[in-house]
């Protein structure tokens, strides 16, 4: 007997980013911040590194070092309860893909 729960659980993701995350098991393993370099650095479980400017997120850019380091990471999302800020692995991946489409400027 097929239930609606079976239909949801057995449905394949149509988006390639979602496929990497939900079917391929891609996860954020560690996260670092460097305020002087304006960077969020994410180490993935496939040993790749993603970077994003901290200044892209006002709440995080204005945070203290202690506030930045008070986050929860479930592998697919980062949450700062005290700052009420959320970032997703999906967002980091989309940012990286968008950079690939941007020509380098000398």
C-alpha cells in the first residue's frame, strides 16, 4: 500500500543541488570565521572548501567573535539562535555556482 509518506520519502530531488545534499549526503563538516579577512569558511565532508564574505550577512558582519562562534550546524544548515540568522548549504553552493558564471576582472 502506497501512503503519502512513501511518496514523499521515495521522491527524487529534481534540482542538482538538492540531489547532492539529500541523495549524495553532502554536508558541512566544520565552519570558521575570519573577521579581518571578511570570510566564512566551510569545510565539506568531501574535503572541499567553500568561502563567502561575512559582510554578505549584516547580522553576522556586526556580530562579535563570541556571537559568531555560538552556532548550531546540522550539516545542511547553520543557525545562530542569539542572532536569529540561518545559512544553508544550498545557499553556499548556489553562491559558488554563481561565481563560476561571473567573468574574472583584471
